[in-house]
C-alpha cells in the first residue's frame, strides 16, 4: 500500500528514485530518526522463568535395588532376530 503510494507519485522516476521498505522495530531505528528531546523506545524485557529444584530424587540408588528381587512382570523382554518376543531368564 505504502509502496504503491510512493511509486504513483507524479514526480517519481524509477531510474532516479530508489525505494526500499523493510520492517524495523521502533527500538531498532537509528539515532538520527529521533529528535534530541524525544525518548528512544527500549526493548521489552523477556520474562525469566526460574527452574524449581527437585528436593527428592526420582531415581533410585543401585544399593537400594540390590536387595530386591525382580518380578516376572518387571523383567526385560528380549526380541530375537526373527522378531519374536521372549521372556528373559533371571540368572
């Protein structure tokens, strides 16, 4: 819209006049755009999200697991080369 307005100007000459339009945030504008009495806009601050530290660890220590027996339902299943699922043997 703005480019069409500029190029349709009666005194616009494509070989003489050059028009380049780019989107720029108001805080990224150069200093010469602002008057000496104007306040330059500042970039808004991003919200900082603080991570909450976990007080209780989700993982079990290996010493806590050593005394427990692994039930059949919790044992790992192995997939053979032919794609059949077999139950792992407990050693």
